[in-house]
C-alpha cells in the first residue's frame, strides 16, 4: 500500500500542462472547524509520483471531524519548472471530513492557469 493510501486523508497531484505527476509541491492541511481559529494539522511535500509523502491523518481515530482546507502551493512549483508562476499561487480546497465515511482522497489536476479536483477513491 502506498503511503498516500495508508492514511485517512490523502492527495495526488497531476501536472496537466506536462502530463506528469506534480512532484515537490508543498501541501498543507488546515482544520477550520470546529476550532475558533484555523489550525495547521500537517505540512508535506509531494513525492515523485505526486502523492503526499506522509499521511495527513494516519487513521480515522486521529482526526477531528469538521471543515478542513488543503492548500497546494502550485505557483512556486510551476515557476520552478520554468512555466512561470501562472495565475494561481496557492490553491485552497475545502473539504468536510466526517467520521465513518471511509478513506478520503482529494486529487488535484493542475496547470499554471487552471485546476480541477474531486473526491477520489
């Protein structure tokens, strides 16, 4: 089982401008609710295959249900590849995590000028 699949929440980034996994992207997970202020839960860098290097939550028992935000630093990633910083710097993706819903996977397909995401499997 790959590291990204080992935790309760994982991500996978694909660079659609070049058709490759987005390796070396800084990704942060913030818990927005129920805390009164945002709390940084985890910070990782994507691996060679574009997946989070460490699980954001190792298991369901270790997380707090509520609204969370993944922040993908795609501007520096594309600038580092010589594609300019594009239009986006940091892409925020808000997700509501609930207990008993199984593994959460949030893929991000991105280019310097656009992105899309969905709940993966």
